[in-house]
C-alpha cells in the first residue's frame, strides 16, 4: 500500500466474531457497500488499557485494498477506514 489514500474515516461494518477470531464481511463507506473477499493480514496496536486491531482486506468487486481499524472504546465497537488503494 505504498501509494495509498489515507482517510481515517469511520465506517459501518458487518463483522463475524467466532472464538476470538474476527472476519470482516462488508463495510459501508460514503454510501457505498464494500464486500470483503479476502483478509490478508492483521496486527494489534496498544493504546493504554485498550488496543485497536488493524486489518488489510481486499474488496474485489470494487478493485481496492483497504486497511481497516477495529477498536473497542466506551463499551462499543468502532470501525475506521485508515487507508485504501486500487488493486
């Protein structure tokens, strides 16, 4: 993602949780829905008592690769589009 577009914008996401594993199924950004076809990589970033998990995902239908951040603060989940790039 060397030539990426950094946006740091909140998105709505449909996420499946199973045995401490997360699978992002789709997300909505700027009134458009992006179906996640592949999750390539994830890593945690600590932040005080909390942490955020970042995911690199592919959305083949839209021909983009994205970095999404998922974090839990104030007893709710927040999802953010960090950056994106075309495939």
